[in-house]
């Protein structure tokens, strides 16, 4: 049934609910079995895949269904949520009853969730062989959970025994994990997505027990180590370097790291890998970096072989981390499959976070933390759409709902005449990406409008994609509507009874309407965005790979050095960004938590997503307002700042670039004015000309150079200086630093100062 839900957000929410319930029921069933009850059928994880369609989908390699990826990803991410400790909450209202009962009614230990997670990785094993047109998110999720479980049970250390203090359950689970690793090794031959091959090798090799292998099977091709090395060889000598099918650079790096760690752990493995690395080193497929790396690994293996009694310090314990998730890579691939992966990840994470750890509602925040400005939203500003002399006054504001992708236009209609208007029609037209839910929504008929009595009306529309859109309101009022016209002209017996009845009944006349055309109500582009919370590291890794880019320059006015600026500084207001203040109220996430205040300038980073999944990043660069020499008594002055916007989709940039001034008005409430590139270049040339003239004047005013003295006179003067007891000069106040060095030092000082301020604020906030 969930498969047939068309809306992605609904489908994800339903999947998250099902996966959470299945995991909780599975844990309850296992707990009840431990207490001596009989196991109930249909309470384990494999029963989720009992349906024939779901099972066929899971085991099919070339299925084009996206639903199976959603199901596996939701199930795995739910396992990770189950592994986290429950949040400490004063009121348990937002906490789910199921999770609450699970936490307090059963033995909620650290290893309880791993039994259910083990069933998940066993039943979802066929996913590593899927061909998903280059998509890897669901398989990455699966491998991440597999690595975490191998780390928890320490599969590299081999099977534990009762003598080691292991329980029966732990021995059973470790045996199941080892068997799963052996099955995945055999599946390596059938992996269809080349990017996954190296990731699967890494996931198994990092956690495989090499010491527990049978030395008598060393020459057997079915030996796990031989299978592993054959597949590593395939990756190293794979000549297909196209980015769509494989990421050769990353795959080779992963395999070489595996070779280094495997060869350092086991002598036989080191011997086998030495031959492969020598072959790869002498092959044309290896670049200079890979050749040096192979030489380094071979030296390590040689050292380990020669000194078996010493432990090679480069081999650490397993970390339980999976380093191939796309937000951990330095490059974000922007082909269609990677974009689909990012979109799917965003949908799954959002649905699971809303279900497992919902953010508290605004009402509960207001009740617990009191009325603070950060929790109170600014009420929408109403715009007047009609002229001053129109008989009907129309005012409008809108509310946007990003969850359902809808915008509601609220209208207030006021009859400004002294008469009662019997009928007024409001027609609403749409441009851009808006569409009516119902065909009759565009017309509102209002009757008997009393003078000076406001009437409220609203229209709700859907938004199909990221595009500029507007409402066009038209008011039609009928001044002669409702006048009765009754005709009595005698009896006409020769006519039919129906005609007589029509003539004798009074009828209301519609009359000609008076049409009032209103100003269009434009919906800001920013209302189709929502803030995307991400760390600075993730932001700066994603930034260079966003394909669509737009750069433009804007100017804004700020208070200079007069009375207003002094008053602003005394009140504690920052002299920075006075024209960009309204950005904090827009649906952007400010990536850096604080501004670096330097003498040279500032840089701001914002991240947002469209309602439809596209990523939008924006950086603003500007010179510091306090660095300008504006002590001329001016109350205001103009600052220039550079905007750089990048996005994952070219259509987003086209929409913003089609009206840059409109976009600037949307994000800064009209505080910044767009400057075309020609004017920017002309202003820069003018500044250069003025500075060159000043330099020329300074050079002209300098005294002429003194002619060089003869050597005898110079020697006499030096002797005089030596004879005189002159005090040594103090340090000069003139800076010998270049502009770049001075700016770098200022940046360092500002960062340290900002850090000290933040450290002081933290204990105060904690108190």
C-alpha cells in the first residue's frame, strides 16, 4: 500500500513508521522469548519481506523500482536511530509511546538493538548486487550498518569462546556475522555498480579475521583471502575511468589503503599483496602518486615480514566508521544519479528525524522558555493592491506552507462607498508555477457589502516548481445589480402559459460590471526556499562541485561617522552589514555561527534548499565599513559587496538571474541595489585613476634625490658618526608588512578574539 503513495514525503513518513514499528516489535518479541514465552510468528524483520512483490524486488538485480532503495535506507537509518540513547526530556508528551515502553519496559542495553540490526543486514544482503543506474545511497547505508556491527562485535578478533567470557547470544551473533562476510565475499563477483566494489572490499577487509583462515586452503580459489585479492586486482587494473560508472581515483585509493592494512596484519597476505602491488606499480594505469604509494606500502610489508616480533604501529584498531558517504568526500558528483542520492537521503533523514526525534512545537517552546524574540515569527506584511480612489479597497498577504507545497493568499475587501454593494466578484489569476487545486477556486462572489465593513477571503494554490510566481486580482462590482424590473401589460390569452409566467415574474438585472484591475501580488522567490542546516565542513566540500553559478555586485547604504553611527555604536549595534540585516529573517541557514569581524572585510555563507530538493548556496563578500575613511561628516555612505550564488540545478540560477534586482529585493527587503558589471568596472577604473593621480602628486612633491658623495667624504662622515655617542633609534612605527600579510594577521587576531568571546559566552549561557 505504501508503494502506491504518490507524494514522496507521505511515502517516506509511512515507511519510517513501518520500519520503527517493525524494529520495536522485533525487540519486544526477543525480550519476551528471553523471559520464557513462545515466539510469535510474523514478529521478526524478515517478515517485512514476505510479500512476493517485495521479495522479488529485493532479489532482482536490474529492477528499476526506487521503492526498494527507500525501504532499505529507511530500515537501516531506523536501526541507527534505535542505537542512539533517548533524549532527556522534562515532559514526555513529544516522546512516542512505543519508544517509551521499549526504553522503560525492557532491558534497554547497548547490545539490544544489534540483534535486530543483524537481522536487517542478513535480509537486505542482496542489495549490494543491485544495478540502480549509478545510485549508491541505499547500498552505502547497508554497508555503513554492516561496518558498525562488525566493529561492535569485533569480528577482526575472531570468534570468542565461553572461556573468553562471551555469552551464548554473543557467540551466535558473531558466527552469523562471519557467515555473512563469507557470503558477501562470494557476492563480490556479481556486484554491478563499480563504485560499490571497492567499498564492499573495504567494508569486509577492514573487519575480516585473517588469523582464523585455514592454512591448508591457501591454494584454493574459494579461499576468502584469494577471493579478496582477486577482486582487489580487478579494481586496480580496471581501465574504465568514466566518472558515471566508476570513480577510479577514489576506488584505487581505497584498495591501496586496504592493501596496506591487510599486508601489515598478516604475513601470508603481505606476500600475496606484494606481487599485486609490484605489477600495479609497473603498469601504465598507475600514476606517479599511486607508484609512490605502492613503494611506501611495499616497504611497510617488507619491514613487517622481516620483524615479525614487532607490531607495525601503522595498523590501528577498527574505527567502525564508513568513509564513503557522499558528504564525507571532497568532491560532490553532480550527475543525475548523485543528485537522486542526495534527494533520497534528504527525504529519508527528514522523515526519520520528524518521527524519532521531533522538534518541539512553537507553543511548547513558548510555554517552557517564555516569550523570546527568536521564537516569535514576524507577522506577514499586508500589501495594498487597489488605487486610492477605487470604490473597493483590497489588501492582501500570503502564508507559505513548505511541507504541503502550498501558498494561501488572504484578501481583505473593504467597501469605501456610502452605499451597500449588492454583488462584488473577486477573480484571481495565476502566473508562474502556481496552480489551482480546483477549477472554481479562482472566483469569489461576495453579496451585500456594507459600507466600511471589511470582508475576508482566501485562495489556496499549489506550487509545482521553483519559479517566480504572482497572483493577479481583479475586482468586478455591479452597481445596478438587484434592481427589480416588473412588467404588467395586460393579459395575452393567445400566448402560452410559460411565456406569460416568465413575463409576469419579477427578475433581477445584472447590469454592466465595473472592472477594477489591481496591482499584481508577487510571491518572493525566497518563500520557495527552506533553510538547510549543515556544518561548515560539509558546506565547503559541497560548494566547489555545484555546477550552476551566478555572480553579481550590489550596493547598500549604511550610517557613516556622524551622529547616527555614534548612537548605533553606543547602543551596542554592530557597524557591519547595516544593509543586510533582513537576511537573518529569510529562510537561509547561516553556515558560520558568528561573523569574523576584521579591518579588511567580511564573508557570509548561507545554505538553503528549494521546496523541491535543489540545493542553493550563497556567499557574500564585502569590505568592512569601519575600514573606509568616511570621517567627512557624512551621515550615510555607500558600501559595495559581492554576491556569489551556486546551485545544484541550472534552472534555479536561470530563475534568479532573470531578475537579479528582484532577487535582491526578496532577500534584503529592498536594502541592496544591483550594480551591472559595466558600472562596477567603470567605478574600479575611476578609483584606480584617482589613486594613480595621487601617487603622481606625491612623487612630484618628493624632494629631488641628492647627488652621490665622493668616497672620501662618506668615510669622513662615517668616522664622525662612530665618534659621536648617538643613542640607537627605537623601532619604527611604519609597517613593513604587505597588504596580504596585514590582512592575514588581522584575520588571525579577529578569529582568536571571537573565540575568546564565544568561550566567555558559553559558561554564561550554561548558568
